[in-house]
């Protein structure tokens, strides 16, 4: 004899809500998460590169400022003379 199933109550779901879409949802979530992580990585690398170049510019500014101050305070220095001690070379 075959089993007879009883019909479900009116309005009840007999098929899961995400039937067949679970794998697509997981794939989409992985792609979005990968994009977010890649964006964060790009921002961090960009910030690190900006910090490195900004430091050399800042050091060049400080060396130039010190050289100008040394030129003004050197005894016997005339207008336009090179500074007495230009400081360490800027890399």
C-alpha cells in the first residue's frame, strides 16, 4: 500500500524560502567580502606610500629651514652666501 500524505494547512510553506538560492547567496557574499577586503588593502597600501613620501618632503623642508637659519646666524655671512653647514643630505 502507498502512503497517503495529508495536505498542509492553508498558507503554510511547503518549499523552503531560499530553495536553490543558498549557493548563489553564499557566492555573492564571498565576492562582496573579497571586494571589501581588497578595498581596505588598497587604502592601507596607499596610506603607507603617502606616509613614506610625505616624510621625505617634511625632512627636506626641515633641512632647508635649518640651513636658512644657519646662514642668517653665521658670523660674517653676507646676503646670498651658502649656509655654513647645510646639514645631512636628504635621501
